[in-house]
């Protein structure tokens, strides 16, 4: 059974008349959007469209069911973009699903993730009431910051109706540099050197090289097309002097665009495998590599602060993350168990759940 409300009023009636609901958007993250047990899927695609866009103010408001690709296209007409680099855009991800799952891409390295750009939300709580929090302007600091709290909430506290974001001017052009290291330790040392160096990097990912002990840094720079070659050359010279790099390759043009499309569409994950996102500190990467990651498809984004792990056995991965004291969120894989590993911040989440959804209309935490 699937419910598709076409208005806010209809959505309120559905919440009031049903006992267990699972809000979902474009279905691009099946581990989160597939109902399990008695849950009824609440599909938000009919509540879609941009409500308000102020290019001069660098803000917009859109319904939760709006495809992110629609937002990206409208922003691009004015030379603007979403710096948190949402995932699965071409696959049909919606704005509400991106917020609920907190799926920022590799581009969050420079400017931050979804939480850093969301300004306000409207959502329907477990009572069927329309709740407003935050605003449509950048300078707004009234009360408890529910908009940021709803990021990563997975629809556990309420159904997102619409949200407001700030946006940035988009770089005119991009260029990437792939730098290979003979070991994980040397690649992590290079990340440290880059974190203290005066380079404006849009992306800094760490990726293991297949069937080798090598690790590769994949670095992206954005800006004026005429300035990028010189910036990349200076970056290359710095890494050559300061780190033990083996080889570096510059990527530009269509090949560069395709490289990041593959990453952001998660096409590096084989069909049938679970994909789990796990925040961590870069110093924890060697421990993770020793325990579970060796041999699995994986990559580390945001300068090594986010691990993306593809695994055929989500239950075993759950046990390993728990033993390492790490929290995970499953995007692809079996439904019904999105949270893996150690749950952090659960007491606060449970108090908010009790206030917004005391009858448990939405799935439990």
C-alpha cells in the first residue's frame, strides 16, 4: 500500500488516520524507503515544486518531494548551486529525502553538509499538526534549531513538507588531481599536510587502489577556468615536496565531470550490496581498514571524516561498527534496520520523539 498526498491538508488527514507511516521521496535509498512490518509508505512526490527563489538573497524554499535535479537546474540558471553536493541527483533523489537521510556528497569538504545550509522547515508531527521552525533568511537564530535537528532524522519525528536553504555562487570550472601513495599512512599524512596548507580544495577524498596496498587522494578544485591550471600545478608541487607521493594525474573536461558523476551516483557500489555511511576521525581509518574494510569497496570523503562502505553482509558490518564504537546508516540494503553500530545522541532524540510523535505514528528510533 502506498499513500500519495497532494496537499498539506491531505497529508495531515493521512497522519491523523494511520497508525504507522514511513515517509519517502524518490526511493533512491531503498534501505530507508522500503516499508517493513506494518508500516505504510507515505510517498511525497505529489508535494513538489519550488515555492520561492530569491537569487539576490541566495535562498530558496521548495516542497519536500521536489527532485533535487530540478533545484540544481534552476539554481544553475543563475550561476548558483548547493555546495553540500547532494547524492543521487540524477537517480531521482528528492530534497526531503536528502535532508532526512543527510546525504551530502564529496563536495561537503569545503563548505559543510546539509546542516550548514538549511534555514527552515515545515513538517507534520505525529499529532497531524503543521510545525514551522526556522525561517527563509540567513540571519535567524530564534529558539531550538529544529531545522538542523531534522537533518538525518529519517522521518522519525515528522513528515517534511517544505524547507528553505541558502545557496552559493557556483565555480565557473573544475579540475581534479589524483595522487597515488604507496601506503595508507603516507596518504593520511598528505591529508594532514593539506589541512594546514593554504589551498582552497572543494573535495578531498581517500580511495584504496584495487588489489594493491596503494591509496589515492582524489582532489577537486573549482574556480575561474584560466586560474585552475596554475592552482593545480602549485598543489602538485606542494605534494611532491611535502609528501611521499608516487604519481599524480590531472583530470579535466568531460572526464573530470564523469568522474564525479560516478561518485555522486554511487555507481561504484555493486548491485545487491549494502552501502553504509559511517562518520569517523581520520585517525580511526587504519583501525577500520584492519578490522572490516580490507577487500570491500569503500571510499573516505570529507578529508577522511566519512567512510562509505559497501558490503554484502550488513549484519556483520553492524557488529564490527559496534565493536569499533562507530555509528552507521544504511542507504542501500535490506529494509527495517537503517541504524548500524553505536547509536549516539539517542536520549535527546527520544525526548524529541516523545514531544513530536508520542503515539509512534512514524517508525521508532
